[in-house]
C-alpha cells in the first residue's frame, strides 16, 4: 500500500485560533490512534496574503509539539520540496508522497506533520 497523508482542513468554517487548536489536538490524537504516519494540515495563508492567524498560531503550536518530541517532522508548505532536507528525507522514506499535489508548489496554506 502506498503512503498517503490524511488531510485535515482546519480553516473550514472559519474557526478562531483556539477552535482550530482544539481540533488540531483531536485530529493528532485520532490519527496516532489509527497508526497513521502523518497528516497534511490545511490552515490557509490568510485573506490578506501576508500570513493569517491560523497559519502563524498553528505553526507555533506544531513547532512546540516537535520540540516536546510529540512530532518527528513539521514541514511548512513552502518547504515541501526536494531542496528541503526534512521534506526530502520524508519522501525518500515514502516515495509515493512525491505524487502529493502540493509537492514542490510552495503552498504556504498547508503544513505536513509526521509522528
């Protein structure tokens, strides 16, 4: 079976940052329990084009989880490409991820996380 990332859209319904954080926590627990290896998180980039509240706030939360050892990789969408060492290491381990529609696109509205 080819590796595939589950997708969770945290910007759906225009939640507040706290609502999105709560949903993120639930999704991370659910995906770990299902023994998934990671997630593609859609948080959007912000309607102004300069980075939105969800992108910044959820990014900080994910980096804290990584520092605390709860996540192996946090790869922001602009780094989801072959030139990023973490992204390339993930794709070498799961080559089917090269087929992801956001691979190499520099999509700042997503983040890839691996457990």
